[in-house]
């Protein structure tokens, strides 16, 4: 276990004005995204699309690391350079998603537990040798009600997922890989923002309790958090300032100051909201950790929509992606302005 390396990796991941690109969609999720722009989800199209993202000129000005999927870590640029090697050479740290997806939880209809611990020690050793310096494990927490009218999430679901996250984090650290722990509280549903705040707080408190019991070094863990937002179908959609205030409040209540950084997922927010929320939190200040982005959809949607599978669109798609990365870099410093979006449009 190389703690010096993990310290350097974690610090670089959340360096000022930089964040992560989540490009670790499984082939199933990738198919959904590609279907929306009528691109066939072949291995070659997935490779070509990821190459477009990774070779965007100036990427490393805003993006410190990229989360890859197993298949992508094994793929190469069209010139035959492995993606991990390409990224490293260009100042971007390769990371790897290692959970095996969120599966239906036994006896808990409507809830999920993430699997993938079996054989993980061996996989992490291989990923380290392939250049991965950080990893990600995503757990999914659903707010709602079960058929009997009991509130979800259940304690069992929160606890099982926190336990798995802690075991994963311990295995990563043994392999000198910085674990990103991601307990995503979904924004799907008609719940209020107050409910989201309450369930987010319980989820994070449970997670850090488990990490402590498993002797995970908190100095070498990055939290990937969901923001505290109104349920997508709730009639009252909270504004930017309220989301920022509630999210920071929950983080301050539950996340140890020892953590090197907190990154956020976008979770289905609009591109601009994801940027505005991050910016508002950084303008508020007072957090003991750097707060930055680790977006998939909020960084990629515009690039995918511009690309649409055509080689002729690679340049414009890269420009659109570059712009979103730039906007989020400014938000990570609390320096984003809405007018900058209008200028680009
Ligand atoms: P979104 O930003 O699209 O929510 O994806 C982030 C992510 O990595 C989810 O695991």
C-alpha cells in the first residue's frame, strides 16, 4: 500500500479548477445514450466516441482524471496508443469503474444493491498494472415507498450498500488505488427536497461509519456525492441557492474534514443546473474540502448530440465538450457566470 502515491493521486484529482470526466458507462448504459442519437452501439463506435472525448485539445486544463469502463481501459486510439497511456501522457489520470452494477436487492422490491466484490482484489492488481490510479464504485439509493407504504430507502439497503462501499474502498487502498465512493441518492420520484436532504444525510452518515469500521484511510478516499435536490416530479423545484445550501449543510454534517475532496455526479440535472449548483457551493465557501465535478451526462450530452456518429462532426463535438468542461472548471472555482453560456450559444 503506497500511501504517498495515493496522496499525490487524490490531490491531483481535485486540483484547483479541475474535475473528473465520468466516461465509465457500461455497454448497456452506452447503448441507451447512443440510441438517443441513433448511433449503433458497437465496440468500434464506443471506442471512436471515447477517443473523441479523450483527444479533445486542452482537456487537461479542466479535467484531472477520467473514469473508464473495463472495455475502454483495454482499447486504443486509432493510432494504436492504449487509452490509459494516452491520457497519462497528456496529463490526465486514468481511473476505473469496478462495481458490477446495481442489482435488485433480495426481499426489498424497488431497491438495489451494488455487486462486484468477488475477485475484486485480483482485478484491482491488474488495473493498477494497466495504469489506473483511482477507482469508482456506485451504489444506488432510491427515495419512495414500497408496496406496503413503508418509506424507502430501507435501513437494510443503505447499510448493505455502505458495507459494500467500505469493503471495496479497503481493497482499493491495499492496491494503492484511490477509491471514489459514490452513494447516489436518485433524483427520480416526487419527493420533496426536504426528504432528499434527510435521506442523503442518513446515507452519508452510514457510509462514513462503515468506512471507519473497515479502517479505510479517510485521507485517501474521494466522495462522489449527489446534490440535495427536489425529486424530479415534485411540484416545488428548489432554486440554485437552496440546492447549494442544503447540499453543503448535509456534507458538513456528515463528511470528515480529513477527506481530500468531494466530487459531484450530475444525476440527470440539466447541464446548466449542474454547473450553476457547483458554482453556487464554491461561491458560498467555507467547506473544508475542494468541491468539484465528476459528471457524465452534464459534460457529455452536448458532445454526443453534436457527434451523432459522424467523423465530420468530431471537431464541433470536441469544441462543445471543451466548453462544458471549461464552464465546470470555472464553477469549481466559484467563477462561472450565466452570461458565458449565452456567449457560446
Ligand atoms: P452523471 O453525471 O450522468 O450522473 O454520471 C455520473 C456517474 O458517474 C454516475 O455513476
